[in-house]
């Protein structure tokens, strides 16, 4: 997962079962390495 938090770029490698929480306004994009199944849960009106 690549994301920008407080103006700085970060990346995190997530394993099966991991959870990534992005606070309101955090820009993020997933870059899967190989096949991936991703569930995204968004609050209504957050997009």
C-alpha cells in the first residue's frame, strides 16, 4: 500500500489478514504484488 500522510510518501507491505486504516484525507493506492483480493470499506460520502 502506498500512501501520503502529513505530506510524506510511505509504503507498507501487507500480508494476508492485515488491515490498513487510512484516516480521512489520506491519499492511498494499492499496488498488489501478484494476484490479490482486496476489500475496501468506505464511509458514505468519503469519496
